[in-house]
C-alpha cells in the first residue's frame, strides 16, 4: 500500500467518489425493491449483485485491498475457502436422507412396502 | 533495558507488515467466519421455511442506517488520511464525526427494536425475527465495540500522537479496517433482512 503523504493526498478525491458511488448504489437497491419485480429470483439476484459490488468497493478502496502484501492475500484466500464451505453447508441439509422413505427402483411402492 | 514491543511501526522482514496489521486482518478473517456461519444459518432457515414474512421491517430506517454507515466509512478513511498528511486537527474532526454517526446508527436501531418489542415481537415471535435479532444484535455489538475504540483514540489514546505519531497512525488504520468491515457486513445485512 502506498501511504506517503503525497499519494494519500492524491487519493482523497477517490475516497469521496467511492462514498458517493456507494450511496447511489444504495438508492438503486431501494428503488429496485420499490418497483416490485415480477420475479423474486430476479430481485434477489439484483440486490445481491449490487451488495457484492458495494462490498468489493469498500474492501478494495477503503480497506486498501487492491494494493496489499501477499501475507494478507494469503490469509484472505484461506478465509474465502472457509466461507465457501460455510455457504455450502445448507446444501448438505438437502442431501441428508436418513429417516426418509425411498423405494427400490423398478418396484412399485405398494410392493416395496410389503402389501 | 529497552522493553519496547517490536514491529509496531517498522515492517517485519519476513511478512513485510507491522505486527498489528497482520493481527487485525487475522481477526477480521475470524469475523468473516462468525458472520458467515450466521448467514449460512439464515439460508438454511429461509429455504426450509414454508413461508417467509415480507415487509415486517422499516425499509426506510434500514436505508437511512445504510447511508449513515457508508458516510461513517468515508469519514473514517479521511481520519486516517489526514493523519498521514500530518493534520491532527482534521483527523480528530473526522474521527469524532465517525463516532457520532455510529451513535446515530445505534439510536435508529434502538427505535426499530423498541417498535418490535412494543408490539410483543421479540426473537421468540418467529423464525425470521429470531435470525433478524441475532444478526443485527451481533452487528450492533460490533458497532458499540468500534465506538469504544474510537472514544479511546478521541480521548486518552490521542496522547500517543505526540509521543509516536507513526504508531498512532497505524492504530487508527487498524481501527479503520475494523470499521470498514462492520460497514461491509451491514451492506449485506440490509438487502438480506430488509428487502428480500
């Protein structure tokens, strides 16, 4: 990260600009919600895409992640892997078939049940 | 005997980082996992629910709080930038502004919570409100924690600027990294809880 006084001074305008962009994206998010899109999936997708864009702006500019040392990137890559695992946990809940009835393939359910 | 803690200002030769910088990033990594686990819980509850309430929360209050936190992120980065430019007066002004904005956020949250509890809608009322209070309560505690740290640097902690300006600037940078993370979490909480 370049943090000598001259380069910091040159970045001041960028900080205000990113702040403004974040506020504009917030307005867009609320506006999309007010429009009441016909598809819920579309509304969710748009809201999350905007949130991801806002999050990446905060991380890259305010937290200076666009220009950091490799140790920090290394720690964050491990975090991302862990985060992805956490986000896939809900999928495992749908794979759990313990206690559910699943008849053998090709056998009518009435036969499988012993009737 | 000199008992100074090493690498508070100068960078370590192996990592190229001051110890505090790596420390705060590792802390933030653990915070990602904490909030990640709760977001994952939210997905499980939401996908497993027969119906999910819409319009239970005040979108305008949520949007105003989003604007407040984004503005506080800008004032926080300006507080750090002004220290880098050796302008302690402006730094202090921006840090106080960040502290006040954080306070306004919590006051808004208090009104939201009071409205729910006034109607008997606590975390016990529904699955949605249970995860809502868990996520926003934990986030609110993080805001409170940030305010305590900021209050320290506005008050007694500011003395370090005269003694060791570089170390003080680093401490404000770490506070800023934490504060931006708290803002980042809210950026996702707002659409997930208030809009979807």
